[in-house]
């Protein structure tokens, strides 16, 4: 276990490179830090302020590019070693976004009203492959919560709500075609303000986070509705992430712990208390061997995963 001690801030974003050697850390400080995990030293800084932005960092599967978005900035691909940066979008609200398992397709939010798909065989341009209105029946802005590809990359799962008075803010989880963005199936979310979202990398499973509850969806049968999982105390959940095996979901909360939930039973199997502050973010390395949690003190803990 190692603790990275950065500037005091809310660490809202964590992402490992595919080989787990580097951890990208982003929060309120006007820089993303790239930490070498083995040495615990900062390898590089990228001058982007991710204040109030969650799920704004993704490495592509090659590990060459770090994709960064924010509420007040476009989606940008930063070359990790070459230090160049390429704008992938022209709009200034591109979160949430998702990268397909192959790394060739990126779906991002466009101006809070649409989802757009772009292709990325190399980072050479951003001509949309398709674009769909998030809620085709409404002209008002939407409030996207999260995006993620299913394991085989043929479907996309989204969580969102609309500001339309007609809909009365009924949020939903939607299964979408990755080829067109069109909704294939949908289900409501039983809370007014969903706060976070995660899609299993191996199973037909998605989880919405909100308050003291997690809502678990079988994306192969959205009509069945969600299973509700409640925190074992009165603290709000603050971040969730699936282990790459899909067997566990890690959840941080304001009780300053990380809990691992067995995704078969949705019971807590392990609780970690790292004493670095209230936890704000969680991530696993793609090989599943490491986990990292970020706090409201600027500290990040990285530990070996034994599950």
C-alpha cells in the first residue's frame, strides 16, 4: 500500500494506464498529475482543472492517450509520452464520455442535448459518426449522468434525466445501439437525482449511485427494474467502480471507507478504512491487480487487490 500526498483538493477522478504503471489524478487543483505507481513520484502534469467534474479521465486501451473532458472544456486527447494534445470535440460540455473496448469508438455528450460517436483509429479528427438527441421527444437540455459500453462493444448503456417539465424529471437507464445511438430499451431510476453510474466490463449489469443507495440493473432485462442496495450506515455513496473481473463493485462513501460488494449477492465482502479523509473517487487497474481511492484531502491510496 502506498499513499500519494498531493495538494489539498477533492480528488474526483482517477484512471490507471492499461499496464497499471501510471495513475492519472484529477480534481480541483488546476492540474492533472500522472503518478508513477512504483516510485510514488509525479511523472508529468497536465494543466486542466477538473473541479466538480467526475468520470472525466480515461486512458485508451493502447495507453498512448489520456482523454480528458470537463464541464467547461472540450474532449481532448493528451499523448502521455509525446506531450501533444488534440481537441476531439468543438463543444464545451463533453462529459460523460465512454471508450469502446477496442478503443476505436468514443461516445461523448454534446452540449447536454445529444450524444455523439466519433471513431479513433488514431487521433486524427472528430467528425461525428452519428449524433442523437438524448431525449428525442424533448427540446430542452438533458442532464447526463454516465455512459459505458457493454462488454462486446455493440451496446452502450447510459443514465440521464431531462429538464423538460413534461417529463417531470423522471431519470432513466437506457440501453442503446453503439452503431446508431438509438434507445433499444429503458427503465426508470427511483430517485430524482442520480449522481453516478458504472457499467460492468463483463456482464449485463449497470449500477446507478444516488444518496445512500445503489440501484442494480440487468441490462439484458431492463423491464425487470432495479435491485436496491442500501449503505449499511447513513452516509452517502460518493463513487463506484467495477473490478475488471465483474465479480466485485467497489463503492466509496462519506464514512471514509471503500466497500467491496459481491455482484452475485450484493453483500459487502471487504471494507477498507485508509484514514486519508472522506473518499471521493475509486478506480481499478485494467488487470485488476491494483486499486486506488482519492480523498477530499488530496491524498490518494493505492493498494494490491486480493479478490
